[in-house]
């Protein structure tokens, strides 16, 4: 009996720890592959091997399924909130990279938003060869600060990783005046890229909550007066070049009137939209977008997931 258990342990170690295939184990031990399979099952029955599903993974699966059922989305990915916003964003970025890369063979155009969470996706992306793919920035991005988080820079970086073509939106994310914005968006070169953006196969977009945090402020784009105005207008979400309230209605501010990029109406036209977000304060922002039914795929942390259900 002892010899039998030792053999079961040996087979289990080969299979579960050394990651050998059943065929490789059979060849090494001089037995048949079906015998290896039976021995692995026997090892489980004798508690030599114990297979467990980690509780947090099970909980995440339940949250994911509840959100799928409640909001009729195509897919939901829930990562664990780590207690560190940066670490959680990194996890979301990695999850997004795997999600996108499964779709790469079928994509012709990929739209890229801006901000720290989208940056984490680009940072986590693996090198690939996609000469058929065009990367389209969904926001302007000419600035001397926080260049790494701008849509243009992110589009170029991901294009290099995927060996794809990249386009540039030759305009700042926020123009100095409305007159400057109008002059830029009416130019042929900017209109051409904006048109391409509305028709991307897949868009990767981060969402914010200006009541709690503001990417524009962190990038040095916004004054205290403008920040106060956004809060007074009860804008609970920002997505590309749009601020919106809890019902999903666009909130016009002096800042949004100068922004150059795609708005909610443009996002509605995009074929598939992936929304990235972390932090419980973003849940209200996500809920408003869910009401608008413009989200196809959602990649979030457990804090948002729990708030959504």
C-alpha cells in the first residue's frame, strides 16, 4: 500500500507541480496514459491531492455573473481591490491586455482613450504582430506635462508593441479657448481622425468621477474655479471629452466646451466599448453609463462590482 501511495504522490508531483502532461508522465514511468489519469483521480480520492477554489476567486465569479445578468453586458472582468489604487489599476491593465489580445486577430481598428488606467493597459500589453491593425487616439494629446497618459502617446506606444499602424490626433486634449478648439476640429486632418475614432472596432476607455477625483486637475488642465463649476453642475462622471450627471445627461462646462475628443454620442457609435475603472467612487459613474447602454465590456475591481449589485 505504501508503495502505491508513493507512486500516486510521484505522479501528482509530476502533473501538478512540474506541469508535465499525462503523456509525458506515462512515457517516463513506462505506463499507459489512461493509467496516469486513473492514478491522478485516485490521488484526489485519497486526499493526496486536494483541489480548492480560492474564496476570493469564487466571490469574483459570483459578482461577475450577477453584473452580467443585471445589466446584460457581453463580458465582465472583476479583479481584486488590493488596497492600493496603483496596484489595482495595474491588475485592471493586465486583465485588459489579455482581453484585447484574444481579439487582436479579428480587429482592424482599436481606439485608445487616456488617463492612468488606460496607461496601465498599454504598459501591460504584450508584444505581437498585427500589421492589419490601426490604433486611433480618442482624445487630443498635445501637452508638456503627463505625456505618458495622453491618448496620442498611448496610441503610439501600443502600436509599437503590436507592430500596428498608429494615427495621431493633432490637437490638445483641452484648447486654450473655444475659438481655438473650433478652428482645430474644423480642420481636415482633425476631422479625419475623429471620424476614424467613431468607427473603431474596439475602444478602450477609462472613466472618472470629477466629484471625487479629476484627471484634468492632476494634468494641470483645470483651475480651482472650473473644478468648482463642475461640482456645482453635479457632474458625477467624465468619459473622454464629456462630463455627465447621474442620469447620463451631458453636463456642459467651460472646460468641456474646450475639450477635443469624442463625446458620449460618438461612443454610442463605436462597435464595441471596453470601460476600465477602479475605486468605489467610480461606481456611480459606471451606473450612469450602464443606463445609457453604451458599455459592452466592463473591467473593474471588487469595490465597484459590489456597489453595482
